[in-house]
């Protein structure tokens, strides 16, 4: 009887979309929606969810149940968030903790955020310009006016934590219990395995693969596998990822030679090898992506083999 009574309470709630016209969305009667929240057409909000006053839920967002979305947070179309996830709470940067200063959190389209994930707001970044010190890790200048950003089609499995000012690209998989410190940069199509930890200011390149329980303390170049904990090392090319992405056998062959010449060879120092491969591989696209990544390294420390 209690279940039947609850079903009768379920109804279509009128909300306001971008055109300020009345549309229908499905909000459970036990959900708490603060005045000021923007909820677009087709949104489903399950039992005991809480949505803050500064939140924007785009079309067809689904909050399963017991989800907290707060702060200046925008959730993109079609994203699904599972129970006990906390999205948009205050960051953990103690420089701003007492003043409660923050920057927005933006989550893209068609993401999946599984149970008990935490994704925090960004910070104003007033305490550094382009880096902590002139020779230390740096914040990419194009992100100085942004908070925390998650791209489209990302999948975060259970208990993932994303710290303040992290920038995620598109099509990223973060497996269960993986953790990202503040100002970590994760490029498109990267995969981070279970229980891996990524230190602040580290960048993981496009199409890279991080092994389970790894401790990432340096930048990982695109298309490579990083694995281990003290030391964390390169373990070769991400051949499975390259083939899945449709990279030709010839391109893979060139990348294998490039990787061997730059990372595996013990001839000369890394700096000398780097200058040599710049000349030898200048006409090849993917080696040049890696070279450009090294030049723009945020951590100023490239993971070695």
C-alpha cells in the first residue's frame, strides 16, 4: 500500500526552459529543488536528490536518487548521475576555504557519473600567475579564467574524486576509486585504471592509458601506457588504444620507432635525444603531437621509460 501511495504522488512538474516556456520534467516528491535552479525539458530527478539554487540541469539530465548537485554547477544534456554522488561542493583548496571563494563547475554532454563520485568547484587562482614558481609546475594560461571542467562522453566509475580546477577533455574513462588532485589535466580518450592517483598539475596526454593503482607524479605523453608507483614509468605505446582509434599500421610503426629512439635508447641524454628526434620525425603527425606535448608540459617533468 505504501508503494502505491508513493506512485500516486509521482507527477510531472512544470519547469522553465531557455525559452521561458512551460515544459514537463519528472521530479520525485522527496527531491529538494532550491529556488533559482534551472531545470530544462526532460530532466529526471529521483528520490531524495538535492539541487542547489545556482545549478543548471540541461535537457534530459538524470539524477538517479540521493544525488547532491550544488554550487555554480552546469550539467550537460543527457548526463546521468548515480546515487550518493556529490557534485559542485566547495573545493579543498585551503587558500580560499575560509573566504568560500570558488569558480564554476561545468560537466559536458552524455557523461556517466557512477555511485559516490565527488567533483568539486574550481578556485579563483589568485595566488599564481603562470606557475607556483618560475621553474615549477604551471597552470595553462588558457584555463586561468575557468573552474573545474569535464568534457563530453566521460565515464566516471564508483568513488572517483575530481579535485578543484581539473580540466578533462572528451571520451575519458576514470575507473573506480581513481583520484585526481587539483589542476590535473586529462586529455581526450585517456583511460585511467582503478585506484590510480594523479598528482596536482600533472597532464595525461591524448589516448594515454594509466595502469591500476599507479601513482602519477609526472606528465604522461600521448598514446603511451604509464604504470607503477614510485617509480611511475612508461611501459610502451598504447597499441590497443591506437588500433581502436583506427590508426594505420604504418603510423603505428613510425610511432614505435619514435618511442624507441626517444624513450628506450640509452644513447646520450634525454635532452640530446629529444633534439635529434625533432629533426628526424618533423614530418610525422603523431610524433609531433608528442613533441608539442613535451614542450608544453605543465609539470615540467616527463614520465620516462
